[in-house]
C-alpha cells in the first residue's frame, strides 16, 4: 500500500508540480468519497473505497491542479491502475494446451 507522500510523488512525477505553495485542497479533482463524505479522493489517482486511496487536503498539488482530469484528451488512465500493489493474474484455467 502506497502512502500519501508516495502517491503525491508519483502524481508529480507524471504530471509535474503545480507550485510549492499550492495544495490539493482547492483542486477541482479532489472530491468527497461517495461512501464517506468526510474522506476525499483524487479523481486522477482513483478510488477503490479503501484508506489506500484517501487523499489529504494538504498534499502538494501536481501539474493537474484545477485541470479537469476526466476531460483530458487523449484520456488518461487513473494512476491507481498503473501503480496498484495488487497484481492482476490472468486466469488460464479454461485454456487447453495443444501439442502438435
């Protein structure tokens, strides 16, 4: 599980830094979580409804500050999908091996 500092660093690595004095608190991409209005999530990072995707107001903002992530063209994948600690393994149980 990535911590807030690690997630912020990855966002800054991908999108650049907005400014040292600007924090995520005022960003249009920071939303209240649907299941708990007291927790916030960054749309650009993603939300899997766990503490691992909760976002803090005082995180240093990335270059997407007040740039609507969902309207970017070409469309971008959420960072959570790229840096998730859960590796998806293909299910090959129904495949047959053919030997010639």
